C-alpha cells in the first residue's frame, strides 16, 4: 500500500504566493501607436518593402514584427536604393536636414514624428524667430534631442542634461532665453532643473504647455502609486527607451527597493525576484501589452500569482495618420479622435 507523502514534501511542491500590482496606464502611447500604424498602412497601400529611418520606436519586438511584414530599417537615407519605395521617419523626429535630403533625392517620405514632439519643434522655431537663445533639457545623443536641436542652425539650441548643468550654464544674453524639454524625461528631475533655470533667469520663456508628454507623465504617476507597496518592480521596455529608463529611476526614488528593465521574459533575472511576495509591473510607452502578458505568464510558472490592477488615469487619445494614408486607414476602420 502506497504511503502518503510527508507533509513537508507536499508543502515544498507548492508555488510561493505572489501578488502582482499592475500599473495602469502602461505601454503604448498615442504617438507610438500612430507610428506603427503608419508603417503598417504604408505597407498595405504601397506594398513591401517600405524603408524606415531609425527604429520606428525603441522596441525590438515591434521592430522585428514590422520587419517581418516588409519594413526595412536603415540609419541613413543613403542606405536606401533608388526604388521609389516610401521612406518613413521615426516617431522620435528628425533634423530638418533629413527631409531636405529626401527631397533632393526625389524620395517619397512619410513623417511618423509624434505630434507632441512636433509641437516642441514648432516651439523651437517660434523662439528662434523671436531672437531668443534656446535651452533644451534632455539627454545627449537621444534621437529626439538630435531631431529637436536639428530644427535650427548649429549653436541656436544649447543642451542642459543635469542639475549641475543648469547651475553652471552661462548664456550669451540672460535676458533673451527660452527653454524646452525632451518629451520623455523624469517629471521630478526636470522640474528641479527648470526651477533652477527660472531662479537664475527670471525672464526665461517657458513652453505654453508642458513639453513632457501626457503618456510619460501618466506612466510615472502610476509607478509612484505602487512603488512603495512592492518589493520589486519590473519595467517592460528596451534599454534604449528613455521613458522606460525613467520608470526604473522613478520607482526606486519612490520607495521600491529594486526596479529592473527587461525586454523579454527570457531575459528576466530571476535571482532578483527570489523570496518576494509583492511585485509591480509596468511597461514603457513603446512596449506592447503582449510583452507584459508574456512576463506575467513567466511569473505564473514559478509563483501562485494573484493580480491587482492599480489605475491612476484613463487615456483616450489618438492622433491621425498622414493624409496620404487616410484612405487605407478608413478602410481598416481606423478613425482616431485627435486630442
């Protein structure tokens, strides 16, 4: 007669309990959604291939998915053969020299720049026309920063990255200054830098409306809401995604002992999550929900998971696609409300 297993053995086979707090909103923003739609609609209308200058958004899964559908990604226009195929500019925006070069080469291009980034470009032009020197708060080398600085002649925009930069910056004329910000920065860190600039230069011109985009702000607020309630926080996103990196920083500054950025479930550093009972999960603005679901499934294999959704905002924002694609968008039932 088979003897029952000892109680200690039975317990050892049970998965440890884990409560996952899911931050909401998370994942795709309207600008990212629009950029991906532009690539997909261009393929539907013009056929493959279409060329995309730079990653359309900073997410390898998204880029690989679009590549499988017929998108070819390049870093510069001179990599594109003379085929007449459309070229698409990424959501991060490009310097003015890029569309100028495309027109010189008689290329047909579609601009997937996020409208909120385009707003910053227009602000830069407006300040320049008024004769102001422009400070851009942002991260050197990021495509959005390169694109914004590239809207104006060299030297017209000066980059400030840190609090120390803001304190030491010496303008040519302190009475004729304006500032702009990258759209994907830490809200709190940027506020500190802006406060210093305003204290040093009381007459500095500010954006008419906050440059840090609604999605960046909302995702940071949602992380703050759960950071102190969890032992670890996982941000689904790419290492070259500025807004995803900021979510890691915000989580740790808001009380989470450890936050990590992970692209795919296969890359989860499991040693970081040993012996925890609470976990927070969010996703950067360029990470699709399918990757969030993939992470949750991976944790379910190791833990007895219960999920709580923590909602701090509701988003109902969408941007229209370029005029050239609106016929195929309408046929596909895509009719966004511009907000």
